[in-house]
């Protein structure tokens, strides 16, 4: 293994460091003291997943508890800077559409294109007051119907509507262009979520990605919530792609952990980058001093999401505590694989699940 780490001195921007494999401490991941919510209920003896089903709609598989997540204030101003891109990518929101969900909440799905890859990244927006500057900007030669079709309208669409800016039926106010220095005044919730086909679609109990996506949507849909944004980045398998991720699964079945499997395949432990997420958040109006509350257990992600010049400021970190730990094993994912996965993230990747 040392030979592999020596062969990769340069990592992609925002990549987590290569963590050389080391023997596991032998501690079960459920033995870590979370101190979560001052509860006296100990974590379950193991994280064995119940009948975990893929989320039928965001937030559908998390408990219907109207409870905000606990926030932990952070300040990265004095932290040693990571290796970040000198400039942020250029992003452009090309379409937005309203998505009603079976939970009763509504969201607006924004599709982004950019100048660094050919993937279509997404922003899942909860709340009516978060808008994309690039989507709202006028485009040459377009009609009012063109604007409504691509989602650049205020209020709601309905049969017979003719204006994207003024709707006499719902008494919408004329849309105004967002000033370049506008910021969201109260720190909203933000989740930077990397695509996970196995955890979100095919019922995998090797990771908690689907559960984290559900929980983020639930928190942003609470009645008292000011909404929020899930930035959904198309970087499967911590940036190595689905094919390589499945090879890594086979290596895990041969006795390696998730970090060792990536290194054996000659990939970094974490090859993800977050410059696109930062650029998308700026487009949605999250720049400036107001800052955001970031839903994450990954300390590297906190500084990386802020951008090279701290264009977006993370004011608080909100931990994504496994549902099984919060419910004493009554809910959440239960499997030996997810327990090993979480233990490796804590021990080798410094993730903080509290």
C-alpha cells in the first residue's frame, strides 16, 4: 500500500488527502460516543439495516418529527487552507421546474450546466425565496412563453398564464432582477450531496447516502424551516464513477475497507471536488457574510465548499447522525457493511458524526 500512496502526490482540487490503510482499532462504530441531543438512549449494538427501501420522495423514509437538527458553530478563517481551485467554474441554470412530493412538500428542481464537465448537476431547492440569477437573467430573442417553459417565472404556472413576470390571477408582483450583492439574511440549510446510485436507487446497505438525502430533505421541509438547498453533484463513488465503485465493492468483500479499496484501484481515497457546488450556491444567492448551515460529517468539505476566497461562508455545521443511532435501532440502516463503512469514515477520513 505505501507504494500506491507514493505514486499519487498530486490530487484533484478539493480532493481529500490519501489516507494510508492502517489496522482497524477493532471498535464497533456504534461504540463511538455521540452525545446526541443529550439522549440517555445508547447507540444500538450494531447498525443493521431494516427493510431499507430507496426514497420514494425526499424525506419519505425519515421520521415525521418536526425537530430541527443541532448545529455546531464553525469558523474556518484561521484554518490552514486546502488545495483549492484558483477560480470557480462557470455555471448556468438552464431549466427549473416545480416538483410536488407525496409528503406534501414542494421543491423546485434546477438543472445546471458548466464549463468544466459535460454532466448535468442539480440543485434541489426548498422554499419560494431562493432563485437562480442565471435562470432569471433575460436571454436574447426569448418570448414570455419561452421564459415560463424554462422556469424563469414568479408565482405559479396555470393554464392561460401569459406573463412570466406578472400574473393577474395570483396577483404576483413583477419580478425584479436580483442585485449582485444580495445575500440570504438568515443562514439556511445546505447539503452538498454526491450522487450514489447504489444507496439511493438499488437498496444498498453498504452506505447511508440514501438516508442522508432523505434527512436533508426532511429538515428543509419542516413547517418552521426557511427552506434550503441540496446541491446534487454527479460524482458517483466519491468521484471514481459507478464502474470503479462496483469494483471497490468486490475488493471490500475480499477484506478491504472503502479507503483501501479505492487505493488498490489506484484512485485517491476521496476524488470529489466542490467548486461546482460553490458556484451553484453563489448563483442561488448564498454569497456574502450571512453564510450557510452545512449538513455534513466531513470536515474537509466545510472549507472546500467555501471556495478559494471564501465566497460562501459556512457559519455552522449540522451533523448527519445515522438514523439508527438517533432511534436506538428502531429506524435506519442495519448491516455489517454500513457499520464497517461508517467506522472507516470516522477512523481514516476524520468524519465527525456528532
